[in-house]
C-alpha cells in the first residue's frame, strides 16, 4: 500500500487538542483537509506526522511549539495608549482586533486593559503551545 511522502497531495481528517485536552480545531463534520506534503500549507510538524502514513492509517502526533506556531515573541506584544483607540472601541481582554501597519492588516488579541494603555498581542493565538493531533489519512491523490 502506498505511503504518503513529500510532494504527495493528501486528504486527512484531524482533531487538534492542547495539553489541557481542549479542542482548538477539527475536521469533524467537514471535508478532510487537503494539502501537499512539504508545500508549506500546514505547520511543519503536521507535514512530518502525515509522512509515512497509508490510506486508512490513524496516528496521534505531538508537535512542540517550535514545529507548530513558534514561541511567543516579546517584540509582538504592543503597548498602545488608550487615546489611540477610536472612541467607539472599548477594548476587552480576549477580544480580537484588526490592525494595520500601513502595508498589511493583521489580527491582534487584547491581553490587558489599563486606564492609560492596552496591551495587544500580535503573536499567533497558538504560539508557545504544544499541539496534539489525532490523524486519519483518508487518501493520497
């Protein structure tokens, strides 16, 4: 039976959980995820986890943050004075906002709100976290 390798396009069902067991993403109820191994469309650890699987195989993989979304980068924590927020925006911890640096738009998460400033986090929400995936290889195309 064929084994998935770099350059193959595969379809995978998955469930992603954090160390505390909470589910952060799943293909349940949807079409399988389709991607080309090594094509840069998924995190490196996911590519590596699917490599060597055959259609119908199931596997659980643990991906350290370094092979997922990286570590939390301090330079992506931004302290913004409250007066720079539009008057109709009331920032709340956990809220996601869209920002622009003049060239591109990106999402930030409000981490702290003080009287004079708001701490914004431009790191990926899963940065610094190890991820566990339950995988089922559906097919190799």
